[in-house]
């Protein structure tokens, strides 16, 4: 596991966007599109803003990119402003040259949700697997919507959200937990683990305990993100605030070993 620590959210977001743009520019071709896994939530918003900017400057094209989003609420379609599909339109899809047929997100309105989950896994396989899965981290250590107790080998499936997650996400629903859907479709921890590279974005002091749990403690299904300890190429990008619960020794070590990687894409 690699841990890249940035001074603040803005620097982390800019670096992440530059990294993604560089991978796409170097690797995406007609014959072999770059397959990118994408998260929602407030954390990736800055990264999307920078990616859109890089696209406007002509430094990245999404023509040969295929995307797969992590999750979607059951019962919400793209027309619903709080759906993750609407979020993606607002923050990325409508501002870059990604062909709409190459952007995938689980269909929360599917009649047969189980079949939709199987179809989603199949689509990822057909695309050749995911090259880079970007993700966020929930306060309880969840990745995508893999809540505490999720099997670390789980696949795309229907899940029930915990009260904590419903409360955390109520801010997008007029602060009314009753309006937050209780169920979601999510890629599994196993689906994320199959990606060739995983990159989590973690920001703010409110995520510090979860970051400590997944970096400094053992692999544990109660902190689903800790599964990344077993991934051969997992990166965590975080800001200083999120490191508050890490050992000084941990922070110092990673700052030192990742110095050059950070400098490469910083101004
Ligand atoms: C939701 C999403 C996750 C996301 C998490 C953290 O539960 N399903 O994919 O990582 O929230 O969101 P935020 O970045 O807003 O803290």
C-alpha cells in the first residue's frame, strides 16, 4: 500500500487529476481503451473539477476511456437530482468528450436488481477489467457502498445502508435521513480488488479514524477499505487533516518515500 500525503484537499485533488490525465494520455487507444472506475461523494469533486479543466486545456481526452461507477441508489434514476448518475453528469460526464455509451453506472431503477448486478460485472469483464479504480472512504471505512461486515470477496450486489451512512448522506437530501434511499447497488470489495490499481481519496479530519483503521490496523471486514492491504497496487491519497490519527512514524515514513512521486506532478 502506498500513502501519498498532501498539504491540503486542493493539492491532493490537483495531483489526482493530473495522474489520471497522464495515465489516460499515455495508455488510452482505440484498440485498448483505458478503463476507469469512478466514485461519487464530496471527496472526488475537486479531482473532477481539475480533470474537466485539463480537458478544456486540451491535455486529456476521454474518447478512448470507458468508465464504471461504483454505486447507485436503488429507486433513483438519472433524472433524480440526488442520483449518482445525476452527480456524474454534473461533475464530469457533461463537460468532457466521454462518449455516453462508454460511461457505465448501475441502474437503480432496474426491475430485476440481481440481474442488473450480474450484467454490471459482465460488462466490466467484457471491457477487460478496470485499469484504475478511484474511490473514496466512508467514515466507517466503507468503500463504494460496502458497509462494515461486507465480505471482502463480495461482487456487485444490492446492499442495505447502515444508519451511519444514511445520516452522513442526508446532507444531499435536504438533511432529511428519511429521504435517503435505504438500499443501493454497489460493486463489491472483490470487484474493486480485481482492478489493476486502486486509488482512494481521503480528505478531512472526520476521516482520520477510518484512515488509521485501514492503514495501521489489520484486514477486517468491519473496515472494508482495509482489504486494500492485500491489493498489489493500492494507493491512498490524503490530506494532512486526514492523517491526524496516524502515528507520527507512519506519516514521516510515507512522506519521505513518496517525496519524488508527489513532486513529479506538482508545480
Ligand atoms: C458514499 C459513497 C462512497 C463514498 C462515501 C464518502 O457512501 N457511496 O463511494 O466514498 O460516501 O463520501 P464523501 O466523499 O462525501 O465523504
